[in-house]
C-alpha cells in the first residue's frame, strides 16, 4: 500500500464536461477523479511508449488498483460558468454531412460550454491538493508491469480539456499510512455510500456525481464511462469541500462501516476502501 499527495497549480481553471448531456452541459467544481487518473495514464503511456488507443486502457488498471482518492482546495474558490465557443459542427442535415467546405456557415456552431474558474484567495496561483492511495506500486498491463512513481505525477500537465493547463508544484510519496475506521474527520472530497455516512460538517460542502473511479472495468466502445454516466450506471456521488476563507478549512465528520476506511498521514485524511 502506498499513497501520493500531489499539489496542482492551475493557470486559470479547467474545463471538464460530460459529453452527451447537451451542448451546454456545465462543468464540475473540481476535476473529477477519473480525469486525474486519465492525466496520470497519459504520462505513464508516454513513458512506456504506448499509443493513445492502448494508453486509455491504463485508466481501468489504475482504478482497479485504487483504494482512495480525494481533493481539497488550498487557496481557491471554484466558480462555474458558461461562455460561447465557436466549434466545428459534426452533424447530418438534409442528408448532407457537416462540416462541409461548400457550406461553411452551417459547418460551425456556437454553444455555451461549461468551464470552471479557480479564483485565488491570496497572491499565489490557484492550487488544489490530491490525496491518492493505491494497493500496489505496480500494475499489470498487457503482460508487463508498470511502476507508479513520483516522476509520473510531476509530468502531469493538464486536468481536463487541452486548455486546462496545470503545473505540479509538489509530490510526496507515502509508504507508511495510518488506517482508521469508525468516526473520522476529513477535509478532502469523499464518496457518499451506505458505508460512508456524514455525521457533522463545518464550512461549505456540495455534492457532485462522478463516474465511479473504483469500477472502471473497461474503457472502449462497449464500456464507455460517458455512456455509463448518461445511463446512471457506475456513478458515485461525492461530497466536495468549497473554500470560503483562508482562515478555516471545510471539515466533515463521517462514520465508516463495512470496507470503508480512512487513510491518514500527519494532518491529511482521505476516505476510501480497505484492500
């Protein structure tokens, strides 16, 4: 068992929308857990010389190896909004496939697309912190073993669309974690299930529904997370901390049962599942 605490610094914010809900689907408060796993998979694929199509298959391997993942803001407030964007329209109208060079006016569209600005509360760039716990240091992929290391996290360069640029400013690997059950206090986002119940909270917390990062069995046309999200399959509600001032961090007391446990390193506590 091993953990990583990763601080990511944003240029402006990010764009991570659910494709298929509508052209004007909103963004999230923070990049979803699967978005972070996708960014990590991209780095690992490049390091191992794996192509883009095969590289997507690393995401389910990371999810299967994942015990906990949580995020908390260090110095920023998420502000969700939508603005107009000129995009290429892929469609069939009156039997004609667009985009069509003979009819450029119908080859483009301008929908409002969801984005999230991370507004800093101090003089530093907006920063959020991730806490991940994995079962093993290595994952098996196509008959080979891929090792997780700090270098992979350092090379993450975006969380969301291509405009969602980030810089990793700190990575801490943890080989010894305290495992706790029962009643714990956390300031990281956490899944809400029958085994993880909210007892009390301080500060501002919101709910968001994500693709379940622990149950991504496949990532192809037959098992697409986007399709699962639209149909309501393999989704998981998370409780999300929203920072209001730098003086007080949101905190939540949760009661853990069954296989739900908390992983602790100094003052950092993330909620997840036992091995």
